[in-house]
């Protein structure tokens, strides 16, 4: 059973380590220190639902309904293009560094809405969790739920480490130039993922 847990943890961690729209958003919120717990919990809980769905056999349903993939693909492209444009705009217009005491914090619900969109409108998350993790879990037979538990644990540990670990970079982001670079990189990541979805 321990082997199954470790295998699930390793596979899940490997899939979510790549820089993506969701990870960039968590990093940015962690740097700002805004709603970090809620954002990390939302990302990890969303992953957990999808992973458990994949382990439970939902991947077969996704494969049997081919209209689902294009729906999320083009919805995700539209959202990523818009969010990337917003990031490029911020990169060109930011004029100050990270001074939490002087900034009005963003409201929780708009931030959560963006977080949920970055998670649930990304077709890759369905391929990674419902299909890939779900498929690999079948190799563990009666221990497939232990495999799923390991995958869920990886998601929780990664997102909370990213969100709360971002504070170590806060001195760097006291400079406006650092925010401009981060926003530009986020915009590039968003548009690159959108392009990948279009041509993939």
C-alpha cells in the first residue's frame, strides 16, 4: 500500500510542478499575501475532486463523450488569452513595488472566481487527473484508492508550499521592476498555454 501512495504522490507532483497558469496565479497571490489559504485550499480541493473522480473511473466517461474536450479547450483558450492580456497590461503600467500596507487588498470572491476559472477551464487538468492519474491507478488494483490518496496529498503539499513559500521572495518584489518581469512572464505563460491548446 505504501508503494501505491508513493507512486501516486510522485506522479501527481511531477504533473503539477510544471509552470502553468494556476501555479503562476498561486505564486502571485502568495507574494501579495492575499487570501493565500483560500487560494491554496481551492486549488488543492479542486485537484482532489478530479483525482478521486479519475480513480473512481470517470476517465472512461470523458473518453466516451468527445464533445467535452473541445468545449473546455476553446473556453480555456479564450480565458487564457484574456488573462494574459491583463498581465501584459499590468506589466506596462505597474508603477510601485509590493507595499502591502499601502494597497487595498483584492476582494475574496473575485480572486476565487479567477482561481476556479484557471483550474476548471484548463483542459490539461482533466487529462492529467481524470485520464492519466485515473488510468495509472488501475495498475494498483485494490490499492488504487491509496494511489489516489498519494496523488491528493501531493497536490495539497505543493500548493500550500507554493502559496506560503512565496513570502520568501517578498523583498525582491518590493521593486516595481520585479513585478513588471513577473507580470510579463505570467502573460507569456498564459499565451503559450493558449497556443498549445489551439495547436495541440
